[in-house]
C-alpha cells in the first residue's frame, strides 16, 4: 500500500516539476513567487533558485520515489 502511495506522489512530483518549467517558460510574469524572488535577489539568482526549487528538486524527488518502488 505504501509503495503505491509513493508511486503516486512520485508521478505527481514529476508532473509538477514539468508544469513549473513550462509555466516559467511560457509566462514567468504570472508566477508570483518568482516575481517576489526577482525583486529580492535579482533576475539571474531568482531564476536559478526557482528552477532548482520548483523544477529540478520535484523531478528528482519524484524519480527517486519511483525508483524506490522498482527496487522493492
């Protein structure tokens, strides 16, 4: 039962990471958290923080959850 839940969470995390990446490419001005980061940290740093925290990290976490399901 727990492995099925981890698989679902893993897939959702990957989908969220991909969605976040696409949204950031299509309309970054609509992402309030990104705009707040830009105001505080500058555009380059804000984009790096947002890319890591909202795209790369969820995708990696999702993949790890899925791989743990495959390993048993």
